[in-house]
């Protein structure tokens, strides 16, 4: 009668397996971290793009002025900030406050002042991204153009926690920009691409 041998792992086989898994995590960790940082940058850029597009669309559909504002927070202590990670979109009316302070903690509404249409908190895109803009607010008119805007495009730059780690500066992250022209055109671009590329800034 044949005896069936017992199957299983020896201690040495288990240790070799653990060493291999540890090496894979060690080698793959930095690449995974960069991938996660790039995903957060893209998520933040897409929400800024969506907020600006919402403001422009609402301005043209309402034939009214609609404002996109970057803010320091979304509570009653908020202030306008060119490095604001949060944003508020509201209808500019005679009874709407010029300051964002009264709007950050207001509920989204279209019928009562301050006429907030939408808000976005930085943590909704897992944070970790740095937003820097050339203007803290942008107002679109009923034609979809910027109101009193600068001749040059307003640019919102989204980077990782270390802005010097962008590929355009020799780093490893795909930092992005969202640009708004004086004519109201909105686009997302990547500074790493050369002029002539569709994705170039």
C-alpha cells in the first residue's frame, strides 16, 4: 500500500515567499505613490474644470453673471484665496454679497440670496493636491465671456504637495493646468507637452 506524502510549505519556502513579496512592495512602492499622486492631481483638475464649466454654462443659460470662486474653506471663516483648494459657484445679483464669506456655508439654492449653485470641498477629491491660480474668482457674463477679466488667460495650476516635483520641472508627477481665456474658453492642459500638441498649455 502506497503512503500519501503530506503537502505543505516548509519554513524556508515560506520565508523565501515573504522575501519576494517584500521586494515587490519595495520596488513597486514609489511607482504606486506617484500613480496615486497623479490620480489626485487629475481628480482635482477635473473638479476645477467642472466648476468653471458649470459657471459658464449657468451664465449663458440664465443670461446672467455667474461667479466661480476659490476659497480657503467652506465654513463661515472662509476667504477668497488664489491657493484655495475649495470652490463656490454662485449667481451674481444685486442682493448677493460681493464677499464670499457669506456664501461658503450657505446651502446650494437658486431662489434665495446668496444664490449658491454648487460648492466643492477639497477632501472630496482626497486632498493632497495644491491649487494655485492667477485669480481667486472668475465671473462669466450671459455671453459666456469673462467680466472685467485680464487680457491674458486665467490659469489654475494643480500640482502635488511639492510643486517642484512636476515633470515639466524634471520631476515625476503630471501636474496640470486649467486655463480660462478672456473669451471664456475653458481647457485643461499639461505643461510637459511641447507647443503644437493638443494637450500643450
